[in-house]
C-alpha cells in the first residue's frame, strides 16, 4: 500500500486553513495532532444518532452506545495487541500514569526505589514525586548521554533489589529518542521491578505490540494519535490490573456496595468510575481504526524523510543547536537559536504560518541536563509534506535574521 500524503491531507479539514495570510504549516503534532474526517464524523454521528449513557441502560440507544464504546476498546486492544480486559479508558496519558502510580504506591514502603530517566515528561515524574513526598519512596533517574541516547549502562547500574518500579518513556517528546524498551523491561524484570512505559509519543509513529515488549503497563493519550482530547489508554497485563487497587470510586466500578462493605468490578471496569468519556472513546476508536488502515511503515518512512530533509536544509546553520541526535529517533527536531529566546523564535515562525512549540516541553529535568531553559520544537506527522519541510527551513532562516 503506497502512502499518498496529498490524499491523507485531504482527510484533515483543518489543514486547508490559512494562518497570518499564509498556508498553515502545522509542526506541533507532538503536542496535539489534527483530526481526520473519520474521527470528526464518528463523534458527530454518535451525538446525532445514537447517544445515551453506557453500561446501565436497557433501551436501544443505551445498548447501541455501549456497543460503540466497547467496540472502541476492541480497536484499542487490537492496536497494541492486548486483550480487551487489559485496556482501560482514562482521560489521557497523564491520568493513565497517575492511576498506576497511585495503585502501586499503596503498597510501597519507605526506601523502596522507583527508577525513571532524565528524559521523562512531567506526566511521568510528578506522580512518582507524590510517592516520594507521601511515602518515602526514593526516586532515581537513569542518565541521558550527550547525543540524547539513554545511558543503558547507567540505567542498569541504578537497578537494584529495592527497585520496585521502572517508569520510562518509549520516545522522548523533546529529543525524539526511541528507547530500547523491550531490552530495558527485560533488565528491570530480572530485578523483580514492574515496568510502566509512557508511550504517548511512540505509539503515534510505530506499531506497538505490548506482548512483544513484555511491559507491565503502557500508557498513551488519544489526542496525539489523531483522536480527540479527554481520552487515553492504560494497558495493563491482566494479572497486574487484577492486583491493582481501584483508582477512583463511584458508579460502574463496583461489584456490590453495602453500608459496611464493598466489592469491586473486575478490570477494566474497576478503573472506569463514573460516566466515562463516551464520545471521546468512540472518536479514539475511529482514529485507531483509521490509522490501522494506513501503511504504518510507509508513514514512518515518510516522517523520517521529512526530518532528514529539514536537517539537510539546515546543514550549514552554525547558529542552530539541535537537542537529541540519537541514531534511533522519531521525527522531532528540538533546537535553540543563538541570541534568540525559543518563544520569540516560535512567534516569528507563526508569522510565516509555521506552528511549532516552544518552552520547557514539560521536561524541566531534561532541559537542565542540556543546560537550557527552553527550546523550540518542530514535530512532524503523517500529513506534513516535503514542501512544508522546505517552508519551515525557509521561515527559520528568515527568523534567524531578526537575531543575527
Ligand atoms: C512523552 C509524553 N508523556 C506524557 C504526555 C502527557 O500527555 P497528556 O497531556 O495527553 O496526558 C505527553 C504530552 O505531551 C508526552 O509527550
């Protein structure tokens, strides 16, 4: 199946708009991706034709909506090669990680160790800090090498008999580095630690098989995956979810409730208290079905080619400093420009219609590691074109003249 970027673009209505009188060049998909018509239509269809609350009705609309909601779970399970009972709907990747941290935290003792890496997003740092503050857990951070690779020897050296949890990103949202998760999970399991992977970035760019990775938990958001906001997935190995205490309490997550006793539903419903994000789950299901119908290898090659084209276009730019040059990396270009604050770079690029992110990218420990407080970040998605890559290079070169 050949990958036709123009055909794909035609499915994303927003991409035809102009920004500041220029064609939009959207290079901020790592923050949140745009939505194809299939997702928009699925959500509108649900609201216009078949909407009610799920899991509690006996009427036709309730049953239809429950079927659509559970069909989305099936799609998510297929997307990552998991069992349906291993897929929990959350409101996003952040909530998925918090759910695991809070559940595992209930069993941690003071001095128990949690191993993270220096390249984590705050979503995979702060929930573990809660356990440090509240329960005396000890946080350790595996170092990052100058080129943006994880220092695997350093990681191994920090694993020990007290390591209870290893939580690491599959792909850095700043460096683009793709970590060797299967190998790291194997090392972690040898010490008896549980492994949680933050897949928010990786899952967009490569097929994920949680069984092959052999991780205990895998978390990701819908909105970076061309789906809606307000929905994410927590994968947990069946036996891990069964052993995990509930996260939030309320309707739908219980077995029986009495005045003096309670039993809980089995996973995944145990972790879906209250009315879930129904329309959002249906939208995510549509996004995953849409993505699974694409040639994902061809998409990865396309995104990589865009990245390489930009790197070639900026080859002689000694005023530009790139963060993250790992051999295994996704199509993310984080950079600083001599004499310019990243916010100014982003604002001037916007005048040319180019949307990039700038700031600390919710990764302050990593920024500190590289001796910067902020960077600009261009992130490439399946709908970006070679012409857009060239427009970005051109706009960046013009931006540079403001600071030279
Ligand atoms: C690597 C990584 N982890 C976690 C998150 C948090 O995702 P969300 O804000 O969708 O919960 C992000 C979002 O930028 C991310 O890039």
